[in-house]
C-alpha cells in the first residue's frame, strides 16, 4: 500500500468521524481540564462484547419538543430491546457451540495438532452443520424477534415524521 493511498484512506475516514462514548475533556487557557457536558450529536460507542451492538447515547436538545422526546424514547427503548435479545441469543449460541465442540472432541478423542502446531478440532463442514442446526432450533425465536422488530420500527415512523417536521419548521 503506497503512502498516498494510505493518506487518502485517512482523509476519507476523517471526513465522517464517529463520536465515541467517552467523556470529552475541554482544556481551559490555564491548562486545567474540565468535563464537557454539552453533547451536540448522538454518540456511538464501541460494540458490546456479547451483543455486538453499538450503544448509542442520543443527543437531547435544550428545547426538545414532546414529539422529539417521544421519538428519542422510542429509539432508546428499541435499542434496549435489540440489545437484550442479541445478548440472550449470542450467549445461547456460544454455549451451544462449546457443547458441540466438546462432544466432537469426546467422539474423536483429544484434538491433535496439525503440521503447523495449531489444534485442529473441527472442519468447516462440521461447523456448518452446527450452524444450520442451531438456526433451525432457534428459528421460532428469530421469527418472533423479527416480527417484533418490524412492528417497533413501523410504530416509530409517525413519531419520527412528527419530530423531523417539528425540527425543520421550528428550529433554524
């Protein structure tokens, strides 16, 4: 990768910055640092270790209307619902995967190292069979989640429209 290509990638990345969920520190003229309490944008955090979803801290404007507040609260509630589902789902997946690997090890004996010294436990085909079986076992839960997710998002359309119209008309 050439330096100019790398520089171009950095410029593209910095054009669309992500505001992280970290405390912003403002430095005053005399070198003291104070915590900044003003948040002007939604802050997006790192992916959660289990759910793999990013936490979002939504911006609350000083003169937030009831339509905007309703929409923001619905979004926060929807994010919490998604987070709870994916934590439970991914915990079940990890547990089932560990059990599957342990059962395969018992059937075939202790895992033997490959030529390069790494442990060879399961082939891609064996893991694909596990993934298929796991999805088949949890198909109903995923269908219920998808229906609920669609309903929640459809219910957010009207509050989103009201909040955005209010923002365009009354806040300039």
